[in-house]
């Protein structure tokens, strides 16, 4: 039977590896009750290693402090996790994968840690997941780092992307309507357009709450995505619209 210190050390390692972890998952992995995990997480939070939030915990020890990212990450987390699991299944070992800095993309990245891949990203939180992993090659794009989300944007990032070719580009979006995909930052949209051009296949990951909405800047028409991964909250009407645009649709089952 591990001591309290040994259990908390293991808990910290699990949270560090995942970046964000759900309370039930941690209890299952440690074979202890959720109340025990809550007490241990309280100790980690007091020590500055983690930050508890609704449904789980963030690792804060060596990660950049990004309040906007931390605020968005837990939103619709069950949907994001379901989408991320299906999207990760679309990635093959040996692929070169370009990941943006969206919160759903971050969930995909968590599931790719430890796999033999080459990861290209403009996201400091995503890069942090792979930085010390020997099985994954990491390429971090440079440029102006947007402080709210920790992603590099602008002409330097875009110029670097023009020289790259990847097997799959995985993007998150802030909104989807009949005109296509949207995001909330003009510079981000320019960089994501360059990401789309760099990828042989473009996979958009989005939870079903994004449909029927738009954001500040139009990213691309629907048909510029190769595949869209969404949770099972998507309506039949939107399924028809996505398929009519010629986009492969993958629907992830959200756990009850």
C-alpha cells in the first residue's frame, strides 16, 4: 500500500503528463476514492502544482500561466474529450501532425503523448506536453506569442508554415455556420489559414455547441476541411449540411 506521499507524487505525475485531468479518471488510475483524490489535489494546489476546476484539475507547476486558456479549457469538457478521442484515432503512428492552440485540439494532443509522431505546433501549452517526451519529435513555430492563449501568431509563424508540409492539420474553431468556420482573433485566423495550406488533410475538431454560430473572423468555407469530428449533440440538419459540403463527418459518442 503506497504512502500518502507516494500517492500524491503519482497523482502529480499523472496531472503533469495530461495537463488537464478529470477527477473520475484520476480516482480510477490510482484505485482510490474521489474524496481521497480531492484531498490530495487540495494539497497539490496549496503547493502551487495544480489548480482545481469544475470536474478536474490543471497542472500549473511548469506550464505557462494562461488565464484565458485555463478558463476555456473546462467548458463542455465531456464533449471535447469525446471529440478528442475520435480525432486521436484518426492519427497514425509516424504521422507529422500540425496542431493549433485551441482547447479541443489540446485534448487531442494529450492523447497523442507517448506515440511515435512528429508534432508541429504554435501552442506553448501543447508543446509543453511533448517537450520532455523522447518518442515524439517536436517543432515549435515562432512568432508573436499571444499572451491570453500562449500561441504564436503573425508573419514569422506564417513564413515558417509556408516551408512546412504535414500529413494532418488539426484545428479548433470558435464557430461554424453555413458560410464555414470562424475564430475570434484576426491574426490567429491568418496563421490557421497557413496551417490548412500546409496539411495534406485538414481535420477540424469542434463540440456541437459551436454549430449555428460565428465569431469575429471567417476562417474558411466548410468544404476546405477534409474531415470534421464532432460529438453526438450535432443535429441531423447539420449532419446533412456538412455531408453536402463534401466533408467527411465523424461523430463521437459522449459518455453518459
